[in-house]
DNA sequence: TCTGGGGTCCTAGGACCC
DNA sequence: TCTGGGGTCCTAGGACCC
């Protein structure tokens, strides 16, 4: 059996840990730039605040009902996420925890006797809450897809289920499948949901009974086949063993305000490259391809949100590297080829790919090997910046005024990663 | 005026090889 | 005039996830 543990309204819950007076009150958390709403408490959901909706549209309602609003505080969420995951590792063993996202983890419970699963799930839920202050929901079932369905049902009926649903018999599974519309299934997005409804496939039970060949043809080939197998209780998506290195690393941002000069864009690109290089070194990798893209502001005054055309290009380096300066240089060069005078830009990004392990960099006959002093400098910068969870040390190319930086007007304090922002009890 | 950021996997199709 | 068969590698793009 497998479990999925999912934090309830994670970012909102993190804010509540340090604002207990907000329990049972509506809370929302905004994306970078205070652009849209990315986490809502149950009370905010009940008021009708839409997920991923633009903040400025919801603002009148938010003010009317006195919804507490926060800019995203990733220092805080990252730290609390780590505490939740550590708690799970203590409870079920390190090797049985697969961190799936900042607020979710799969647990491998194969060795657990089935009659103990309900009890264990309750214990997990209660311990995480006691140790971290974060409320979670637990779904248990034979496969990952089914456990996601269990979790969904637990969240939908918090009072009746106490946030724990265990699907350990055929009967319970079938009942759960009948109560789950296809668009609530993990792996079915908007496109597939529309298609399924057109075929009169309305519930997870309907989908489970479809032919494998049909899935292959209509639901994205092997992905569809896996999905149906998982719904039938047959494992098709395995637990990931250890931490796998990323094969692509990206840092992209909307600008706090639109940018109309190449200097600011270069600064932004240098900053994003530094951040991406940091992620690269954290997994002991090096990259050989640097891609840069910039997005001009859309001209039309359409009421609908549309992405403008993305202008992008890439450079493949003679040898893979993880040294920030060596990556900034080509990235900034690319900006020269992409930037067009007179246009206004609202977003930019850097992507590193062709990623290889740092210790097996393919040498290049025509290049000197990376100097050790550079490595030492990188390690030193990483240590300082990691301890502060921010880029306290940076390269001059990143700029100092940084007019393009994102807005975060409503951010709470970094209670757990800054000495001078510690929580105070009077 | 104001709409996030960071990933994964898969497929089709083109280029190229013998 | 006729124009094989099998393979690999790469890229772009679609779909999905949180």
C-alpha cells in the first residue's frame, strides 16, 4: 500500500503557524509580484476566492470580507516543508519517504500490516501537526493514483473523515471511484477531461473500465495506459528511490514593473543565472547549454490574459561548467542578440540544460580546466547565501539598484531563518 | 495598471547514418 | 524509369503536476 500525505492549504497554514489568531479566519497567499492567488484557506474558498485568479480582480472582495493577505515568503515555507518531511522520515523510515513537492510526500507502506494502516495514518497526521503546526491529509490505497483519490476525498470531507481515508478493500475503492469525477484524477488535466466528458466517461469508475488500447490511442499513449492500470490497482508508477538530479534547471521571473532598457534586462539575467548556477551546484552538477528568453509586453488591450511571443536563444559551451561567472558571460551575450530597442519587456528567464555530474565533466582539449580558486569562491558564496536563504553575496553584473525586482509588499517575517526576525513573545 | 514559477514525461518528425 | 530498411539522435511542442 502507498500513502500520500498532503499539507492542507500549505502556504496559508505556514502563515497561521506564526499568526494563530488567523485560525478559522479567511487567509490567502499571493504569487511573486503579488500577481495571483496561489493558496487559500478553507474559509477563503467558501467566500468564493478563485485559485490562481488575479489578485487585483479579487481585491474588492478580499477587502470587503477582511481576508488576511500575504505575499509569498519562500524562506518560511521552505523551512517548514523541511520540518514536515523530516517528521515523516522519523515516523516511517527515511527510505520510505518520497518527497513529491514542497507540500506533498508519498510513503511506501508495503511492509505495514493492513489492519494497522488506519491507526498509522491517524498517528502520522497528529504527529506532524503536533511537531510542526501544519495540518495534513492522508490518503492510503494500493497505487499512487488511487492514494491521490483517497486523499482528495479526505480533504473534501474533513469533518467526516478527520482528514484520513484508507482504501483497503475492493468495495471502498469502487465507491471512491464512483464518487470521483474524471477531472479530479491525478494525471487528467483540462484537455483530457474535456475529451473524456465528450466520450461520456464521467467518473473515475467509468475510466477504470475503459480498454487499455483505447487509452493508448486517446490519452497520450503510455501515460494513459499507466493511468488505467493504476486505477485498477496495478502498480504502474513506482516509488522514486533516491533524490534524482534535475535534468533542466530554470530561473524565470516576471519583472516587478515593465523594463524598457537593456541594462536592466542584463542585470536580471545575470541574477537569474546566479540563482540557477546555485541550484546546479547544490546537486553537484554542471551544465553545458545556457538558454535565455525574454518576453515583450503584449500590445493589445485584450481583457484576457495572454503571453506575448517569447524570444529565446541558446549557447552550447565548449565544456560543462558550474562556475557562475562562466555561465553569466554567455547568458548576457545572448541578451544582446535578443533585445530589440524600443520594445518593453515584462518577463525574462534563464535555463540550464545538458546537465552532467560535476565530477565527470567531459574535458575539452582547447580549454584550460576550471581553476580551483573559482571553485572555492563558489563554495564560499553558496555557504553564506544558503545560511541566509537569500543572495546576500552576488556578482556586480547582477546590479545593485534592481528596479526590475519583484514586488512583495505583504510578506511576513522570515521567522525561522533570520535571527533579527524571530518570533517574539511578549 | 495589475494575471507565478519550476519542473517532468512523452511523441512526432526531421536529419543523418549504413 | 525505378528510389529500401532499419536505426539513432535531436528538437519542438503538447500535456500534465504542484
